[in-house]
C-alpha cells in the first residue's frame, strides 16, 4: 500500500496512496476515481445489476415507487423508439418558443414555461427562509451561465474562450436537427452567446456564492417588480399562486435583480428568447435520439476531460436514480445497509457531538455565554443516518403514461416536481425531509435545519467498516462526521442559531476572535501552488475549517480509547482522500470547488495537531512540519 520512495513525514498523501496512484485507472466515462468516486462506482455497479434484473422481470421490489423507476429505465433503454422519433418530441416546445415575439407574450406564458424547465430571465425557487427556518420563502436568482464561473469570462481567460468554442460547436450541431434555417440557426446561436455574456456580468461568482448567508436579502415584491420590469414577476406569481402572492421575496443574487435591465429589456428580448430556446434544447438532448443525446454531452465531457459517454445502461440507471432518488435510496439502504452498522455509526455521531461539547467548554476564545449557546446548538443537531424510514408522498406522484415518448415523460415528471416545490411556499418547512438519498456517496450539514445527513452509501470501507479498527473508523467516517458538525460553526454556519435561523448569537468580541482565526485559516491555504494554478484560501475556507474541526474532535476521542493507534488514524484519513482525476477536472475543481484539492485535505490538517508530530516523529527537518505558532485550531 505505501510508497517507499516517499516518507510519510514529508507527504502523508503520497506515502499512503502513491502505489495506488501509479496503477489506478480512471474509467473512460468518469472524470476521476479513488475515495468517494470508487465507492460511487461500486454502488452504481451493484444498482445497475439490480435494475437489469428488475427490467428483465427477474426481480421485484416491495417499494411501490420502484415500479415507475423501472418503467422509466426501460424507456431510456428503448433506443429503437428514441432513434425513430429523433427530434420530433421536442418540436412543439421549440415552435412555441419561436412564436414568442414580445415580452408581453413571454409574461403571459412564463408560469407554464417555468414548469417546463424553460429558463426565464430569473431563476425562481422555494426554500426554507433563512431568518425563520420554519417557513418557506420565494427565492429569486439570476440565470445560469454557460461557463463554470463568471471568472471564466475575463478577457484574458483562454480556457473560457476555448470552452465557449466547444459549447458553440455543440449547440450548432444540435440546432441542425431543428427546423430552423441555416441563417436562423446562426442568429439563434449568436444571440444566445450575446445574452449569456450580458448575464455573466451581473450574476454572482462562485466565490460570492460561497458566502451562503449573504443570500438572505428580503425585498418587497413591488420593489422587485419595478427592478425586473418589463419582466412581470407579479403576473407570474399570480399565475402560480392566484390572488394571494408573497409580499416579500428573498433575493439570493441582488445584483442580477437590481441590474436586470443590463441583460433583459424590450430591445434585447430576441437575445433572451433565442438563449432560452438553445438552453432548453440542450437540456433535453439526453431524452432524444442516441445521436442527439451523445452530441448534447460533448461540452460537459470536455469540461471534465471525460473521453467517453457512459454505456446506455449506465445512463438509464443514472437518470432514474436522480428522478426517483428517494425510493431508490431507500431500496439501496434496505438492501445493502445493516442495522448493526447504523446503530454503531449513530453511536459514533453521539460520541462526537458529546466530545465537541467538551471541547467547546474548554474553548479559550469564547465567553461563557457564547459557549453555552454553541453547546445548545450542538445538543439540538438532528442526525439522519443511512436512509429515511418513510418515503415522502411526492415520490409516489411521479407517475406517467408508458406509451408517451421519453421526452414527454421527462417533461411531465419535471413539472410534477417543480409544482410540488412551488406549492411548498405556504406550507411549513418539513424538517423530516432528507436532502441526500441513501445511495449517494456523500454527507452534509444543513444550516437551516441544523441537521446532518449520512447516506448509507458512504458508510463503507475505507470510511467505515465494522471490520476496521476504531482508530481507522475515526480517521475515516469519524473525521467526516466531525467535519459535518463543524459546518455548524464555520464562517457560514456560525451565523445560524440552533433552530437554523440566521441570527447573531455571538458576543461581538467572540465573533471578532473567530474571524481572526478564520483569517489564519484562509492564509494557511491561500496561494498554495497546485497544477499550475493556485488554491483560493477564501473560496475553500468553510471546508478547511470543517476538515480541521473534524480532525480535532476525533483526535480528542482517540485519547480516550484503550489502545489508540494514531498512525492507523492518519493513514486512513489520507486514504479516504485518494483521488486520480483528469487534468481538465482538476482545473475545474480548482477554480470552482469550495473544497481544497484532495491532496491538501489529506496533508494540511494533520500539521495543525500535535498528535501528528508524535505519531510519526515529525520534526523541523520534514516537509509536513509547521512551527507550533503557525498551527491553527479553531474548534
Ligand atoms: Zn463540508
């Protein structure tokens, strides 16, 4: 397992994963492998084999919603029909969009188009209100953009230009299937690009989005309406909700709304409508013929450096596992996740929360009353482990007529889910809802609910196994659990109280002390060279605080074990971050991902803890040494 040429004291990640890195092969249809991704590949393999058996009638599930999931799987697999129909199922919507010649006409149809996933000049959604997490609010954002981030639009960004070229080429090829003339197609494409360029000047960058709490900008609906005219948001709301519309909207993306006339107006309406046409066409390609579907994936493949499309079977499973996420997650959990493991990990979470509380009590930069509030927040964290006991009613509403074309079915399913989301506006927030399904290899903390979710799929080796030592499990899933809990106290989570409300519960001087430490964490990562680029300390600060917090609390638990094996702890920590990825994907993550590159996630946090130095006798002579005064521990 370990690479003898690299000393662990110099490079923990390389020493642990070096041998694996030499031989690991990235699957043709994926941007990376290792760690999370390898587990995901395994889950996919298992589930694909089950779906093959379901579709062949060799296997059945007692989960009623699975019947439709299997039917949809068969629809994707029916390439004969898809290829015969070609672009035809898409034509009614495309003709409808081409016929919209004025803003008035758009306003008349906006509510219907929203449900059909046609992009409006604003993105609209419903979610828990940040200041009052028990109620839902209506959210407003600027439109999505073609490139991964606004920074790619800078005049000197060569990558952005190259990617736009690939996107344009793809769009032109897909447009060639439509009834538009050559001249019209060129016009539509040029307009779409022009509109996108205008939008990119107004919407938030990834760095701005990373400060999540800044999304809460309530604005009177009349004021919003005045900003976004001639787009008639009040008419849209009335069409969606009837007479009673929300009097306040939450503006997630204030510049896009306040300066919307910078991209949307009567004059450049043609730019907008052609942009919307091209976008919905490209979004729908996956549900059309195989030829169109393959074309529609070229841009995302280029973006991630993925050479090949997944097999048809895999595409079918991937689509279905997104559309019927919760039932499939429950099926996965019930089939492949044991109750013993669930009990054991819940126990571990409780232990980590209790230890976190002890650490809060010992904290040196908080006043007593702030500590008490932090402890209260820890006491009320809700744990969602494995998969939900019950499947929410929305999933049984996702029914369709099997005689319809795949695209018609998908449009129907998407609109059922969109309507369900919009209808939540007047209902209280359902805190029992799961934000991640059981078959997803991931974990999360939700600041609005003050809860943590650990899907069944992540509770496997190397993260967790009943067969691994407790030290290894603590370095794996334990540190991930601690990471998620730490999000309650990262630079975003710290702004929310124990009920999930955006509310300042800190004494001013305590928060200042916290911000000082946060700055130290930004500096520790900022500018580290990686693959020809540099890590942004600001973009990754929440995650770096969480990684360090997760390590701090689990190391504390290590000291209470009868036979702690600190070496095994750090080795497994490094193992879970092993990753081999395509260069394009590495660059994409570096510019957009709020997480630091995996090698840094493995190698940076240990340096902040004395246990690391003791476990491997790390000294000033070694690469993974930093002076005690430079070590940062926040939580
Ligand atoms: Zn995180």
